C-alpha cells in the first residue's frame, strides 16, 4: 500500500476516521496492487483528507486509517463500485479477520516533524 511514510495532514477537527484493522491470509493474490489502487482512488474522492497504514509482515496484522471530512463522504466511498469489488475480494480471499470502526475526531495534536 502506497500510503505516505509520514502522518496524514488533516484539518482542524471535527472530521472522521475510518479505522480498518485486518489479519491477512497467506500470499498476495493481487492484494498489493489493489491496495495501491484503492489509496489512489480514495484520494480522488470528495471529502478524502488522508490515509495512514502499517502492517507487520511477520503476523499479517495491519491497520489502515483513512480520514474524511464527513459521514456522507465515507458512505460515498463505501459505495464506490471499484471499492465494492475490493471489499468483496477481501472478504473472500485476503482477510482471515477484520474490524472496521468509524470515529469522529474531536481533538488532534501534532509534534515537531523529524524528531
């Protein structure tokens, strides 16, 4: 997944975070290219603010947090046709287990870059 290695730059709250935590199955089977495509496609959606992602290759456990301006933007992304294909393929092939959580960000703080 080609999310930036730095934290996402988000506006002043409130905004929303979609937290996707997943345990991957063995093997890639097209996952990497689809994950990269979903990041690119999400970035083109109205209301998209940024994304952060990390995965432990040893265990297959990963977390992706995408940030959105409002709940309507999240709903539209959930219903995007290409994203729906990725969701269904994930359920059938890529994920042994997953959790999805939607949270409203009320406060956000940041520290000095590079430290």
